[in-house]
C-alpha cells in the first residue's frame, strides 16, 4: 500500500528517517515551511525556503522519497519585513515542487499574525493555489474560530487544508468545504483518537500526517495508524482515502 505523509518538517529530521518512511510504504511527502530559527530578518526566512527546495528535496530523493514543498510565513516566523517574503513566495510558486502556501495560520491571533495570514490567503485565492493552515495547541478552539472566519472571508474554502484537527475543533469545521489534517503525534493525537474520530465523521474530508519535526514525533505514524485501521476493520477504500487518495486529489499529485 502506497501512502502520502502530507505534512512533515524534513529539515528537522535525520537522513535515515526518509529511508524508514519509504520502507514502510510512504512514497510521497510534503514538507512545510515553519519556525526552525528566530526569524530576525527576512533573509533568514528565505534561506529556510532555499533549504527546503534544494537540500531537503535532494536528501529525500536519494532515499526514494518524492518530496514536495509548501512555502509560507508560519505565525511564529514573522520577520521584520514580511512583505519581502510574501513577494518571494509569489515568485517561487512557479516552481513545480511547490504544491501550496503553508504552513500559515494563527498562533496567538495577534494583529500582525492576522494581517500576514490575510495577505497570504488573498495571494493563494488570486492564484488558485492550495493553502495549509496551522492551528495552535494553546487556546485552540478560540483561535481556530478566528482563523475560520478569516479564511471564509478571504479564500475559496475548497483550497484550504486545516491542520492538527481534534475533537475540540472538528465540529466547528466539518460543515465547511475544508479538507482536514489529522496529525498523529504524541502531543497532538494518537492513532486510537484518529480512528475514533474517523469512525464518527467518516474518511471523506480527512488526511493523515505525522508532522514529524523537532518535537516528539514519529516518521512512521501514518503507516502505524493505517495498521490500526486495518485491525479495526476499516474498508480498504477508507484506509486508502485518508492515507493517500484524499491528499493526492487535494494537492493534485
């Protein structure tokens, strides 16, 4: 069974993790821009983008992993001159490796975060590009409500993948056209919690991911969740939907 891990942070992981992913059946992944450093100037953000597009894609390819990229200003990575970064994102979107603007969103819902999010959403809407939306651990429900309203006011919701969904926020989002990411990670969601949510809400709108990063995380969390779905008697079509098909159709890969 081939799988897609639709949200990782490849620059935080050792070379050997890519081999583990491929051996387990993950043949494609998407690495997202994030906050690996203190973004003291816009050039640091752009260097981060360069690393993802060049170093990380090559590291993954050498292990047989097809790695695509999402670029954006993470809410914890807002530099003093974000307009320079946004213009560069617009230019870089011509690169076929870039599937989305992301990971973007709100962390504390500050005015600066809101403004940067709106600009990036409007850019994506103008260019008909997909976006990957971050939701925070702290004040998750409150901040996600604000994020949802901003999304609905600025972009076609069918272009949006909202990440790190859990039981706290799923009811606020399920009625909209969003695609939703289930992050299987020790501090976010266990395979059992994901399975319980999928049993209740179905598999049509959901995508599994590991969000593997410098935080506690597992490059095999997607295949491990697939294994538990098999043991829980999910239909093959439903397992394929959340581990490959939905991501393939959303990102057109």
